[in-house]
C-alpha cells in the first residue's frame, strides 16, 4: 500500500510517500480503507523530535492518529460494525496517513458529513470530550474555551453547548462569525482577556478549557478563581506549574459516538481549513506547524 513515512526526525521534508506492507485488524480492531486522515499538532511534534522525551519514535514511522474510511476488515471480538460501514476513529499515535489503517475506537460517520470532514473529527472530538468530562456537569454553567476556533476548540464548543453550557470562546476577530454559528459568544484572546470576559459574563465564569498552549493558563485561573476550575488539553508543562489539570485524548468509542450523534442532528460539522492529497503531505504538515488553523487539515487518499 502507499503510505507517508519518515525515517528520522526533521522538518516536513523528511516525509516521503512509499510502498509499505498493509496492516491487518487484530483483536478489538477494525481496518479501514482510508479516504482521508487528519493532520494534528502531535504529528509534526513527533516528526520533528519535539516530543521525543515523552514519545520516542520507532522508525520508520507513518504519521497520523485518526482517519475516516470504509471498513474492510473486522478483528476478533469486535461487534456492531461490518465490512462496508463508513466510520471515523483513532488508532495508535502512528499509521493513519496510509491507504489502509487499523482503528481501536470508532463511530459511524453521520449522514451530513463527508468522509473528509469525518477524518477531521476523531482526535478533535476525543480530546474535547476528555477535557469537558473532566470539568463535570456543564448544564447551566458558563464555560470559557481558549482557542475555540481550532479543531479541538470548535468540537469542544459544539459539545459543551449540547451539554447545556453557556460558552464564551476566544479567537481572532475573523473567526468570530464561525464561533457564533457554533453557539458560542466570541471574544478575542490575549492581553485584557479578563476585562472582556467580565463584560460578557458579569456573573462570572465557572469553568475554563484551554485548547491551545497559548500561555493563557494563569489568566484562565484568575478569571475562574481557582486552578481546580481549569483544564488544559494542550499545555502540560505550564499546567504542572499552576496546579491545573492536564489531559490527553483517549481512544474512547463512546465520546466519538457523542460527536457523531451531534453531527447527525446538525449540531456539529468538522470545519476543514485545507485538504491535501497524500503526495503533498509535507505541505499539510508545514501549514499545521503555523499554529493558527481554523478547523482541521486533512490529507486524502
């Protein structure tokens, strides 16, 4: 099969499309014929070597954790899915940017989504759901989401609104209409955030979710009044300093099903910032490294 691979740490230039052996579905896994795979910050951080202390790479490596496509193998002990189903989901830290990929968590693609959109949902929904779950019951609570227009942030906005929260989301002004469409009250990020939030929520903010390591954690703690009311899914180092809880995504089919159900009733549609063919995956990684993407970047096969 064709897959993107790299044989050493480096810039996006180390990525190449090569012929590699196909994976097969093991116990608890399914295999999909990939239509599209997502490009996430973790992919370029692993490739560059920035994350090697926590997650060393075994070379050669196929980037990509989440993808969408059509099931073509079902492993032992797997029920509720059959060959030919359209699904999106997650496997390990590697392996998605290929013609075939194995998944350990998945959900059906809702009818309103294309498979390309679904490819941008897996890790975003899993990460957002993990952070929101940690914050507890959101019904009637005012929630501030930092970096609300990104892939994780926009999924978190849609999911939090569906869970009953009043959501204030930070983004640059050009993305405010996008946030309003998701059901959030938008504001800009950066200096003066506390004052802007006070104007929007005179009664105060109950909780905060940081979806990008933008250096704002101390401000979020001050705005909510306690480190216990803040969760980050992006800034592990600063979280440890401030006593803020940090969570990684988990391969959880239940939260993926929540995102799919929300998509089926029109409450969430992954926004694609850019789509690249597999042969141009290096360009996709370079765009992702800029760090200002609205929505998601995917590669198609």
